C-alpha cells in the first residue's frame, strides 16, 4: 500500500479552504494479490470433501503370505500402523466400516504409481461383510468399470499387472474347485461361471490367492499352494507349470515361481470420496477431509 497526503482546495461561500486528505491507494501488484486470495478462498470453499481410509496393504515380499484364507473374511488385525504402507497390513476397524467406494492403489514406498477407483453396486456394506460372502462367492461388485484410473507416465510392469493390465470390473471371492481369489478383474483370465464349479484349472489370478482350499468356507487345505499376488497369464493346470508370482510370498508348490515385485498394493475405502489423488502423491492411512 502507498500512503500520501493530497492538498485540495474547495470553496464554501466564495472562500477557499485547504484540506489535507489521507488517501490510500493500492498498487496493481497488491490488487492482484488480493484478487488471488479471494479466488483461493472460493476454491477452498468448493473443494471436494471426502475421506479415504486404508483398509489393507499387500507387500508380496515381506515374508508374510496374505493368501485367500488370511484376514480377508475374518477382519483380524495384521501388521502395525507404523509399517502400514510397507508391510502386509489389515486395519480391523476400517475393514468393518461401510464402504461405497474402493480404491486399489499400487505404490512405490508409499508414493502412488497407479490407482483405480470403483463405485460399489451396493452401498453401505463393509469389506468384511463382502469378503465373508464366499458361498457361492463369485460376486462382481462394481459395474461400468473404474470411475477413475490414474497411471504414472513412468510406471513399469503394466503388461501383466493383475489390476492395471486389464479392464472390466472388480470381482470378489472368485471360487471354483479348490481355487480361490479374493480380488480379480473381470477383464483377466477368469474361471467361467459355467460349466460346473468343481474344475480347478489354476488359471485365475489376482490378489489374495489359493490353489488348494475349501474356499467357500475359508479353510486352508494345503499351504504349499497359497500365494499373495499372481500376475495375469494364460497358464492352466496341468499343462502349464510356470505360474508367475509377484515377489516371494507364496507356498512351495512346484508351479509357483517367484518374480519381480511391481509395488505394494493398498486398498482404501470411502463413503463419500469419489476420486483419489494421482501418481506422485505420498500416501497416508487417512486421506482427504471430512464433509
């Protein structure tokens, strides 16, 4: 602001009087600054609200196997909040929260690499209740595909990523024969809904997997066939004996082969946030602001 005095002459009854007036004048720079501040205040008032909560994190090479039978349908706490985005983790409280939106986020040491956001077909149901619904299972829980898909320009390993290399909707509890998969994409290789469910072809791939369980009641039959993350591939049993896994978190089954880790996979849920921060964002266990 610039301050100065101006002397002016006015007449009153034919006589002249000198008056000193203090005048405040804004420079162009200050005026632009005030306009910008007003614009920012308006933007803040209209900024979209909504909270995301971290329900689960999967690290396929931390020595703990988050297979089909571990955590998903029991809601048992796994890991610690201090390592929630670097190790296998399940937040038992978030797992019980009603969820209308879900985001699956691949990240590198907590920094978003790729994200897909989906709107559930049926609102107000927790992840715990959704994953308990195993018999008969095979639930396609979203429709119309992701409402947001964000992938970093320099993201690697996208050709066979179980979430980001294929399209379609999210399906939960994809059970057939003695095979079970907690999260799969309908655009991948899926055991068909028909014919009979007792065919175990070991050719569905996703997050939270097992090739030998009584999957509709969440019972592990043979630990050598459990595995955390498997990549999209057309490699049906028994002709194919080279099932490509991410990392080392899998059983000792002869066809399960360790491979590169594409990242950690975090699962966030929300009741009111329809969009998720994009690539480069540094994750926290709670993201956004309350409405």
